[in-house]
C-alpha cells in the first residue's frame, strides 16, 4: 500500500525500513520483506505517464541520448522510478525519472504534517515543532530538484574517488526531473546472506563509517540512511545510491551530538544539563532529569561505550520498548526536549544508522569511529 501511494507515504515506509528491528519478532520475516523491499517492489506507473517527463526534460529526440531504456523500472525512490538503460556512448546507466505531479503531492503531505504538529504542540507543550516542519520543507525542495541531487552526487563521488571501501556512481546527465547516473551492480545490504556474519559486519562497518565521514570528506551529510540506498558491489566495496536528501556541512559534522554523548558517558549531570541548554535542546530555566535522559538516549550511548558492539534487533527492541512506553517515567523526558530544527536530519541519520546496523546484526567498531569522525566526542586530553 505504501509503495502504491508513493510520495510522502512511501518516504514514511522507507523511514520505517531503517528501524525494521523495532517491529515485533517475526520468524517468517514478513515485516522485513515488506519494508526493505519498498525500493524494488513499487507498483510501476504506466509508461505513457512517465515518458512525457523524459520528453519534457530531454527533448522530443530523447531516444538519441538513451537508445536503450527499459520501460519497466528496476527500483523506485520515493519521488521517482529508476529505469535501466544505455547512454548513447555505450555506458550502462540508471535513469531516475520524477513521478508526474509528485511535487504537488509531497507539498500537500507536508501541509498535513504541519497541521498535525500544531495539534501535537497543544498536547506536548514546550515542543517547538513548526521550525522542524520548515526545515523539512527546505529539504524537500532540494530533494525535488534533480540538479541539486546531481551536484551532491558529484561531490560525494569526488570525495570518495579511489576509496577501497566506498564507491559512488558518477553522474552522466541531469535535468530538474531526470537524473542519469552510472549503473552500479550489487547486492542491497538488507539482502545479504543472513548466514554470513563477516560480510554483514563488514558492510555495516563501512555503512557507519560512510555516514560519519561524509561531512568531513565531502562537506555533506547523506541524510537518507534507508538500507535500499546501499549495496555491496562485486569487488566488496559499499555502493551508495540516491543523494536527493543531503545536508550541507562545509565545516564538518557539528560538535553538538558528540559533546552531548561524551557528557552523558562521563556521567556529570550538571555538565549534561548545561550542554543541553547551550545547544538549544532545553529552554533556559527548564529542568530535565539527566539520569532519565541518559536512559532515554541509551540506544545511542550504550554502543559508544564499547570499542566493538554487536547490534541486534533484540537489543534495539529492548531499548525502545522501554523508553517509548508512555507508562515508563523515561518516556516523559522526550516531551521536555526541544530539538533545534537544524538537527532534525542529523538525528534521523543517527537513528537510521543504529536501526540498519541492527537489521544487519553487525558487529562493528564504535568508540574509535566516533572519536575519529564525530567532533566533540573524543575525551579532552589530560
């Protein structure tokens, strides 16, 4: 149903796929198959609805640029299907074509979210939700512009050129609604062999490192951690797709989360509270129970205590089942936090990364990676 709805509904489904481990235990993996398959099982629009977009952006003779193009998509992003084709110079390419009318549909979805957040603000007083919606609107406008996505993809491709861990396909051609990139074979990380723990852990390690290292190496944060955007290519590297959702960080990752998590690990309540106020997470004069906050943020802080950590669906369910239970006193902590709008997508990446590592059941290095890539996390030298 989510795939057929496309737009905002499909984006919601892909976000759920990042935290698939939170769903109830499912021996037959029905949840996983439904959610992680969203990118490759979306119902195709009739070709007669899609072709006018190619004609409008590439011209009536678009076949001279794409002499071969499969009319049935091989995958789908939330705002457009991906078709396999061959560019006029012989290169195999992936062609992403924006759904007709999806821009208006997504803006309508966002207006609905805006109304919902106003209602939520009446219930959970103190939560500053409208700025978050404004931030979503800005990011959505960027995601709908394939020229913007092409620029981000070129930046990432240049930053990771020559890497023995990550590969980013090059951009071949781009218009506002059509993006042509080099074809990248590989196995989506959600479909890696469940019996091969070493392969899944290696993919998880590279996935985590890519998300953490992007701001420093590329000046951009990849803010769509959905597992369908990542695959293991035949030479073993991590292939990264879909750069529609990125966040400019020309100075690297801001030290906000690093300093907060470090303060939580150090266990000084007064330092943690002062840090929350300084970074805009708690209003001046408000008080937050730091002990309960530490419990609330345990899905992020517990792995950070370890050199290596084994992520699992069972562990994630145990963490979120407690802190998201309205009957648990830790649940009230969330209603007292006031997330600055600029951190909305950073938090999405953080949560998505943890969720995908649990989906992979990956054992990866954590503390050293955070010290290397997350400013503010490394302990102060004595």
